C-alpha cells in the first residue's frame, strides 16, 4: 500500500529588512527557492506591508512583511523554518496552518500573487 501524504494549506509571513526588500525579485526568488526546495506549492505570494519593528532585529528597525500561502507536507515546515534561519535575506518567518481559509479568499490572493502592490496616490476631484 502506498504511503499517501496529504498536503495542507499554510500561511507564511516572511519578514525582510526594508532595504533588502528594494530588490523585490531577489526576495521573491529567495522565498520561492526555500519553498520549492522543501516541495511546497505556492498559492499566493505578495508584499503585505512595511512597518517599524516593535524591537530591533539584527540592528534593523524597519521591516517589510511578505504574505505567502502555500501547500506542503506538514513534516516539511520545520525544514522551511530552518532554511529561513540560514537565509541572509529573510529575518524571520511565522508559518500557520490556514485550513480554515475559504476557496474564494485563496482565489482573491491568487489575483494579487507575486506582485508588489501599486502605490495609490490621492487625486483631487
């Protein structure tokens, strides 16, 4: 009998130094490589926000958060977290199970996948 492994949906919040986030393609490539190396399938990947950090991390006071939804074998999460710790580009990661996400919410995330949101400018009417 085959050993069938069910992949589950996870939400990963990656924190990168805001200065490094200027190299958007490099940051996305790093996250993709970590996830693909650990056999995860990316559902959505986008810039979430840039904020002042609650406390200094490696001498940095600002960080850019990148939100990623991916499917993976639960046994691979520890390896993903280890790879993030070894990465020079990513400061921290938080991975949570996202099984409660509705399919339409995931579809909304796919619509903005792998893009940096356009800056909105206020216009006078």
